[in-house]
């Protein structure tokens, strides 16, 4: 009996190398599946909080399995809006849209550029020996 199981394990190990499993670390942000994901679990949305945005839970697709990712709070960002995670119906099936931040005004880009310039000017005026003079 043990010998049969050992042989079966060796054969299974040989053939499993032909399948390349999906992994979160492989950048699978463009997951498109033919079958619809399971219906979302009912989650009570908490009361709004100042400076925080609620990201609802969704079914993630990891290594060929649907895994429930519970809802969580995200820190609010100025001049950006949060796109909530979920599955979208597309032509070839269902596409996973992960939660992400999107810039909603050009002021955000301008403010970042001016802050970078100010940092550049400050570093040119830095005197490392000023404390000893």
C-alpha cells in the first residue's frame, strides 16, 4: 500500500510541474475568468470616519481559488478618489478590479512637482557642519 502511494506521489509531482499556478506576487492584477465569482458576502458597512475611506470586502482569485478579502479602512488622500474593489463583467468573462487610488485633479500633480522642487532647493542649502560652527 505504501509503495502504491509513493508511486502515485511521484507521478503527481511530475505532472504538477506542467501547471503554472497563479500567485499574488506575479502581478495578476489583470485576472479575467470565464465563470462569474461567488456572490459577495453580506458585510455591514461601518459608520464613516473622518480621514478614512471604507474599502468593502470582495472575492479575490488566488492559486485557482476564490478567497474572501474582508473590508478594511484606507487613509483618505487629498485630490484622489478611491475605486472600490470588485468584479466587472467584460466581453470575455469577469475581470477583477482591485481597490486603487485615482488622481481626480491636476492640482495634485502640480503640488507634487512644487514639493519636489522645494526639496531640491533645500538640499542644495544644507550645511552638514552648521551644528558645529
